[in-house]
C-alpha cells in the first residue's frame, strides 16, 4: 500500500472493510522491481463479471508513487468520484510498469524491467 501520508489510513481502512458492494475500486502498483513503484493504476469495476468502466494511471520517474502525497490524494479523489463502495489494493508491487503490446511486443519479456522476467506476479504479491 501507500507508505506514508494522511491518505494512507483512509485507503487502508476502506480496503480492510472487505467487499461492501459494487462499484469496486481497484488500486495496483507497478515498478521496475519489487522495491520501487513508478506507476499506480486505479480502476472502477461497476458490477460482477464486468470490465472496468473507468481507469486512471499515475506515473513517476524517480519518486515512488506510494509516498507521493499528491498521487495519494488523486487516487482517493478518483475512487470517491466514482462512488467505489469496496476497495481492493495490491499488497506489493504487482509487476512491470510497461504495457505488453504497447511498450513491447505481445508475448515478449519487457526489455526495460529484467527483474520481472520469468516471475509469476500473482504468486509474489
């Protein structure tokens, strides 16, 4: 989760409440390795078996997005704006910040993030 800031408690409190209905807000962190989050993605899932209908990304080159108070406030504002009743947050960094098929070819390993090559990101967070 976020490492510090006044918004940390609010996000953690909401996530700990568990499923409270739809829409569900999701928050996932991505980075070049498991220590530095350079990207956070928040999405809104409006209902069961539905794809997210709103998605927003925040990027940082040097600062870890988990400690950036500006990013934290914006993530919370996004979740509030879309009326998220439940919040799900990745425990750690979920994977590479680059997007397959956009930043590198589908099926390939990201050339910018060798740390994630061959790792099962679902098993490690």
